[in-house]
C-alpha cells in the first residue's frame, strides 16, 4: 500500500524556507561566475547583461525611464544608473533626457546588442545555459521556471512578470 506523504510541520517549513533562501544566494554566486566568464568576450558583466535582458524583455517597445528600469531590474535607481553608465561606455546603451521632461533619463538600447543574436552570441548563450542547468531533466527545468516566476511575482506584485 503506498504511503501518504505527510504535510510538513511549521518548523519543517521554516527550515526548508531558510535552506532554500540560502541556496538562492549560493546559486547566484555560481551563476554570476559562469555568466561573467561567458560574457567576457562581450566586455560585459552578468549585472550589465541582466539589465540588457530586462530592457529587451520588459521594454521592447519603448525606452524606459531609470525609475521604471530599476523597478523591473529589482534594484535602486542609483544602482541601475551605475550599471547603465557602464553599458553606455561599452556602446550597448544610451542614456538620454526625455524630450517631454528633461528631468527624466531614458535608457535607449543601441544596435550593438544584436551581437547576442549573432551565431557566436547564440552559441555562447546556449553553452552557458547548458552549463548552468547541467543534468536537470526537461520537466525539472519547466517546474523551476514556473516556481521562480511565482516567487518573483509574489515578491514584486506591482511588476508584471512575463511567462
């Protein structure tokens, strides 16, 4: 007769939360190291790449303000500005005053980001993802993507998370 799984106790749930929380930070360290190595030929860090990815995914139809980009990136406006200035120095982004309100700075992605769509860029991306996800099975990757999306949505209810 199959055993029924028992619902975890409150203490077990809190322990699992604490372990998962810590593992996310350890995972971040490993992923940042892998991504930084893969992005070295582009002259980018993982933080810079992430800002470009957020801009491409969340604002493909417009140039967001620093404030909007910071909300989607999950960081402060000042931090996003520092990352954006590094991207501007490398030619991936332009920071321009909004024509309707000069107090607002908008982030404009440049054509240089097309480097990521080149065959070399796509091959590097595919290799990075294979390395990052290792031997996880297809259903495990899909479940992970779903759970991370839910978690992110619950942490940032005012930010739209694209499936």
